[in-house]
């Protein structure tokens, strides 16, 4: 295969990992005068994250992102209260800031060099993620934004993986089409199924080991460092 193909990349679980948020939330709240246990923080974060996943596509711009964050803060507040945590007089803004500070992303160790190598080989890289509009901020904050050519969230696309429309939007941003294009992601249901539906070659990023039941024709890699050999 020749160089210069479009490579679509999932974000969370492929390029980025979420640092354990419960201990971070405990620390952020303690710094604001509120003491909760890690168990209480974990339960509240599970509720908040589930709500976020169900509603992240509502955050298409800065204004709607602010609204979503306020709603997520409300879910966190109610879940902490239900767990028996005493929140005292903490202001809603402080609770929101504690939540956002506890949700910290970082690039997997091999990712920056893998992206540099792929671009040096002439490939065009576009991030395709089920995320709100802040995807661009998170790519910037983790140092990955300069290493890719484009990025699109499901909130911006108006369609979430595995819907092929988000891949079509991503390919257009990268100035290509599905011919010869790859998509690497960590979800069989979202990334592999979505790539196949959109006509891209699927690559499953299985950091925890190869899962059972992988269909023929689906390449499996353990880290992004292995993607270059498939794109060659």
C-alpha cells in the first residue's frame, strides 16, 4: 500500500486515557473544604459519567458546553448527597471546577511518537471521537493537537460512532475518501463496526489483550506503535 492514506483515530482508549478520577475528585473537594470518601467519589462519578455519555452530543459550542457542564455538576451533587456526603456550603461553581479538575486526560506513552511517524510517512491523521466540542481542548492540553491534521467530535458532526456519517465528515476534513483509509479504535461496537459501515479498514486497538470473536479482516494491535506497519 502506498503512503499518503487517511488514518482516522479514536480518542479515549486509543490516543488518550482518563486518569483515575475518584482520588483526584477527593483531593479537589478537600482543597475546597469538603471531605468525601473515595467510595463516595467513585459512585458519584459513575453517575456523572453515565449522564455525560448520554448527553455529550448536546455540547456543540461553548454555550451548550457550559450548559452540559452545569447539568453534569448537578448530577454529581445529587449523587454525592445520596451517598451520604456532606457538601456543606460549597458553591455550585466550586463543585463544577472540582469536577472538571478531576477529569484529567493524558496521552498513552507511545502515542506522540507514533503520530509523528505516521505523519512523517505522509499519512493524514484525523481524530474521530464520541465527545463534546471540548475534544479540541483536550487534544491541545495533552499535546496531541499539533500532531494530527484534523479532529471532529460527534457533537460537531451531529452523528456518533458507529454512524458512518461521522466518518464521512472526518474524511472530508482530511481531504480524502474511504479508499485505502484506516480507522483505529478500541471499541468493537463503535470503532470496528463504524469503520466497516463507512468503508474504512478497521483496526482494533486492544491494549488489554486480544478479545475473543474478532471477525476476519479486522487487524488487532496492542499499541498505536504497531499502526505504522499496517499503514505502510
